[in-house]
C-alpha cells in the first residue's frame, strides 16, 4: 500500500461489566453488556467496513464483548489478543497502533476506558458533523465506538492526524 493509503481505526469500548469479587481483569459482562455487545457488532457490520485485523484486550469483559459482537460480522477478521491493551496509557496505545502491519487498512480495537476515549480524542484533529462535540459531551460509555480515518502508514499515526467520521453509543 502506498503512503497515501486511507486507513480506518475503530475504537470499541467493552460492553457493561459486572462488579464482582473477581480481579478487575477477570470481570465478566453484565446482562446489559451481553445485550449491547451484539448491537454494537451489528452496527459495525452494517457499516460495510471489512476489518483486516482486530486487537482485543485479554480482559474477560473485552473478550466476551468481541465474541458477541463478531458473530454479527459476515467475515471474522484475524484477531490478536493483546495484553498491552489492558490499562494502557495513551502513549502506549498510539505506540501499539503504530506496530500495525502496513497491509492492514482497517483496524478494530476492543479495549477499555480511559484509553479508547483518550485515543479517539487525541487522534481526531477534526470531525464530521457533530461527532466530536457529541463525544466530548457524552463521554465514551460502554459498548460505544469511534471511527477515525487517516492517511499514511500506521507508524505515522499520532495526535491530531485523523478525522472522527463516526461516534456511536448504544443509546443512539
């Protein structure tokens, strides 16, 4: 792919998790999360984006979110369960995204807050319609996702280079 290849990164926050006696990493989805995850998957599938790669945190709630969401896809993308997504800082997330192979055009990331919201906000130098204002106003609730487009290799992904083209929450 050339240096001016358009790329898309979708940042999906895990669905609603239970508060339990388990460690934070092992918290399962709550009933609402089990309902919202397939809805988010259907919305992503309906967008028509063919994902080349999905990076999913190893936490139980993200793996369960992905399992329920991906059933809505016509074709399952290659999936990598990535430990570094759990509790990653913004800098660590951007560095991780920069490791994406250049043959990947569309990347889906299933992770946690504040990372997903922080990354969507930091990468989006502009936005379509009211997407940025809505994301700022509404925050980044569970099962929400943001779609950021940019041009160039993954290693050039940095603050402000992208455009927020979609922001969706289960309440939309």
